[in-house]
C-alpha cells in the first residue's frame, strides 16, 4: 500500500515539475562521445553508436558524462533495476532500493528511492547512481562528492521507456543488449495487439487504490491500455493531464465501465468486495464478473515487462468480454 501511495505522489510531482522541452531526442556519435536523450520522445530511427567510453547521456538531470564503464551501480528505481538486469548489466549493480524485488538476484537493501539518504547510498561506494526521483538535494549531493547520477523519471510513453533502456545501455557499455531488449518489447507488443480483438466502444476503469485513484491516458499506464483501443473512463476526469486522477464513486458508477481492472489487491480489494460499495452492485462489470486483478508491481513499472502487463490486460479482454 505504501508503495502505491508513494508512486501516485511521485507521478503527480513529476508532472508538476517536468523538465522543459529540449527538441527531438537523438542518438549520435561525435568522436568517442555518445549522446542519448531521454527527456523527450526519440525519433523513429537512430544512429548506430560505439559502446566505447567516455559517453555522454542526456537524462532529466542534464547531459551526464561517464568516463569509463561503471563497476559499482546503485539503483534507487525498481524500473531501472529491471532495465539494468534485462540489458545484462546486472553484474555491475551492487545495491538496489527496497522496492526492487525483481529480478530475484537483485541485491535488495533498505535504501529508499522516495526518501533517499546520501550517506546510506555512499556506503556502497557507487560510481553510478540511477534514480527516478530527486527530492532536490540527492543529485547535487552525489555530484558534490564526485559520484555520477542519472535521473530517469516516470515514463510518460513507450518511447520514453525505450529511450531510458538505451540510455542505460550506453551508460553501462551494453548498447547492443539494450537495442535487443527494445526490439523484443516492440515485437512482443505488436504480437499481442495483432492477436487481440477488442469490441468497438469497450470501456474500462483501472483502480490504483481503494480511494479510487485511477490511470488516465495522459500517463504511461493509461497509454498501455490505449494501445488496445479501449475507452478510459478516467480521461474525462483528468483535464490537466496529470495521469492519475482521483474519481468519485458516483462518477465510476454512472460511467458504468464494461471492464474493471484492480491494481490494489494487496490493500484488501477483491472482485467480490466491489459489490459492497454503494451502487457498485448495479454496474455492468460487477454484475457480469468482468473484473480482473492485475499484478500491482507490473502495473507500476515502465520497464521491459510492460509486455507482460499488456498481455494480462489483453487476456482479460478476451476472457471476460462476451463476443459480439
């Protein structure tokens, strides 16, 4: 429950403090320096780059130059942790935050990615620290003691996710492996979409927590749903495009979605318990049992396993929605 609440706060904070637009994302080679930009949407094509060092990668904390291949990485982002292991850079990771529970071999610690402690991080003697959130002093503090950091915030699109994987590939000398992961994700997503038939006008509600925070199409999670062409009832309730609007119970009931996705089972919410909420027993999805409980960890990350998340959503559509 704590992780979900902190995630919502983090995403809302990131939306309010997003970096200024800086033009098209590029991947280019100049001498021995690689520049990979993760602050904007990358182009459809990129230039092949060398995996030599030094490399300069453009993250949310600016252009960061890495002189040599990191040997001691601390990851304070569960998504970055998954990305690092997916591109075969896991052997360089010496410590990860408390929520980096995947993969199993990740060296999990009690370090926090939401309230990072500089002194605790430095005990692991890192030469690179990857974070998804900077409360205002971490990145500057690391810089002051000569430790390189990469700020890779919550992705707002699949292109952002791909770009972050490429940034980590360049930063760790695993450019080829990163490219392979991106291609595998793209192929996997295409295969799921080709194999899934969604009835026109199918609507859904995604529940982040029992206080009825949801996910609109303005955020990364909502855009995953949008790939299937479903209508998101949270969109109308998110005029500012923050990505995680809090809905009123009456609004959800009156919207009467065809499908309900739950990402709060760890908080005691079950498909059966929805009928106990005022008015919910009359909803189409509740009466028809069109309710799917998602893996909460997958639903809060934007790494390579987003393919698994999309598959679980597609499976729910196939299994729970009657054929026309």
